């Protein structure tokens, strides 16, 4: 497969995944808006913060390092050893599920059973769901490495839709079940997800399509752990790289979910406030989740396939270097412009969005300020996703190990700053701490990219420099919509809100037109892919 083919398939994977994330977020937001009218804020806080953190921590610690190591390099490898290595995620997941489950049950504050019933059952169910999902990890990595776009879209769509349908039915019919509702829905979600992958590979393996593609696995039995005579059980190079990424993933999880750990272990917010924070956080991260994350995941695969890990730029194929540099520059420009748009327009429309979505419960108090801060944080997320995507795809084992020490210092600093900023400014302190954390990580990645390309003629970091005229339009849009919010929204009735929305639409249209006029290279890249 040529580099151009990889780029094409990677772009399609990112596009489909982005659309999939749109579906997930829309369904989730609709579900949250629905459940807010039937269930308490405390119950939503326990599910969306406490139990979701347990699930995400188990699966992240058990599989993230394996994914990064096993998706690096070419698809032409000894897949038997790679599959053997991937199956180690299951016992690792069992360990983390048991260990963290005991922590969640016995060391953390237990919610009031009259407000949040069946907490113990929820902990068990969410821990079990993480282990079930890990059973499909070898299949997921195989599908991702060979860019099976439709499989991922169909599997995750069916699992999310199934989960949401069951949740709605149980919330309407049995609202008194409490955490039983979300426990059953979570178990259904992971079961459908894993079964979709299993059914696909049962049908695909041995088919004419698999033979035509020279797929490295020919039967389902080969997807189970297999001993190979006179050979090691796993590829030790992949295993050592996995260990390096594992040390890093532990720290990255703290940085990614830091505010939830502070909320969970230090009790800086009650369960009701945690529920509001999580809803606002999900609303604020809408674009980050459905655009930036798919780009990061998909183009990590692209950079890892096109360029060889650990090699200097002068030792790489120069055609591949040129393509990678051009793609990196345009990706940086793309996410920068998306991030700037969210930051500028998010400031003036945060209160209106929360008022429409959740009523006065969300639009009063700190909710609007929290979402405004998150709009700025989205800009940091945008740049960090792409810069780290490239950096992690190219770092050798030694560089990954050195970066682990940086992550360790960042983790400790972030947790301390989060705690103190939260004491000072409530939940907004979490966002401010995240901005600082992301800024430091961006600086590290930019330094790595600059050093990597300094011996070449390519300067992909120019993607972080938008057109001056476009910057001027952003500034004017921010000022106009800011004044519009003060004088027209949100206590001036629906007519004032409508005029405020129209003002924003005009400014947004002017921004898009300017973007098309000044960033022609980027527009051509997006259209051609």
C-alpha cells in the first residue's frame, strides 16, 4: 500500500469516525436532557463521573499502551505474536477491575442509598463491562491496522443505539431502579460492541475478499493465544515498546481525567455539582470529541505507517517526509481554525446554549462561565491532539521513556494546581488547570517537531500561523457577538435571543467566507480528501 493510499484511507477513517462521534454526542446529549427530567442530578453525577471514571480507567490502563505499540509500523509482521501480546490486556483488565473496584467500594465516599440506590451493583457492573470490552481488543487492533472503516462505524453505532434505547425504556418504566438502569445499559453496550467484531471476522475470514487482500489471519482459531514452536510467545520489541507506553499511559490517564480524579478522591464537589459539571463538560467537549479525537487516532496510524519510528528525517524516504510534513502543516491549520472558531463564538453563546439545553439549572450559577472557559480549552485540545499525534508516532523507545518523566512532573503539578484552583474558583478551576497542562504539553510537542524537521527544508509548524486578515475577522466577530450577548441575551425574551443568534450567524458567515478566501491550500486539501 502506497503512502498516498494510506493517506486516503486514513482520511476516510477520520471522516467516518468524526460522523460517528457526532451521532454519539447528539444521542448522549439528548439522553442527558431526557434523564434530567426523570432522575436526580446526584444520580447523573455518580454515573457520569464516578462509575464512568472506573470504566475508563480500567480500559485505558489495560489497553492504551498495547494499542499504540501494536499499531506502530507496517502491517507486515508476525501477527500471531502480536495477537498473543494483545490478549494480555484481558488479565491486566481483570487485575485493574478488581483492584479499582475495591477502591471504589471501600475507600471512596459512598452515595446516600436513598438518593443513589444500588451503588455497589453499579461498581461491579462497570468493572465487568471493561473486562468484556477487552475481549475484543485483538479484533479491534486488526481492524484498525487494516483500516476497516465500516466495521468500526457499524459496531459502535449499534452498541450506542442499543444502550440508549435500553436506558430510555428503563428510565421511563423503572426510574426507581437507580444505578441498575445504567449498569444494564453499559453491559449491553460492550456486549453488542464485541459481538459485532466477532460476527464480522467470522464472516470475513476465509472469504474471497480476505484472500484478495492477503489478510494475515485465515481462521478464527488464529485469533486466540497460540504457542509457536521454537519461538517466543510475543514479539519482545513490541513488548518493550508496550511497557514504555504503559508507563506513559498511566500518567496520561491522570492528565486526561485529572479533574474527575480530584472530584472523586478529594470530594471538592458534591455529587449534584459533579453532575452539572459533567453535563457542561460534555457540551463543551462536543467538537473535541467528534472532530479532534478521530483526527488524532486516525492520523496517528498514518504517521506511524508513512514514517519509521526512531529514524531521523534525513534517513527517511524523502517523498514520505514531504507528504507527512504537508499533512501535518495542514492538519495543524485545520484544527487551529476550528479551535479559534469555537473559542470566539463559544464565549458569547455559552449562556444561551445552556439555557436552551437544560434550563435555569444549567444557565444560572457558574454554568455559563464554565462553558466559556471550556471554549478556550478547546483551542488547546485542538493543537495538542495533532502535535502529540505526530510526536508519539515518531518517538523511539528511549524518547518515550524520557517523556515519561515529563508526564510524571506534569501529573503531579496538574493535580496540585487543580486542587488549589478548585478551592479558589470552584469547578472553573478544573478548566484553568487543564489549559495550563495542555499548554505545557503543546510546548513539548512543538519543540520535538521543530527539532525533527530542522535538518530538512520542511516547516510544518507554519500551520499554526493563520492569515492576519482572518485573525482580524475573528477579533471583530468576538467583539460584535460579545456586545450582542450583553444587550440582547438572555433576559430580553425570545426576540432578543433570535436577534442575538442572527448576529452570530452573520459573523460566522463572514468568518467562513474569509477562511475560504485566505486559506486556499487548506480548503483544497479538505476537498481533495
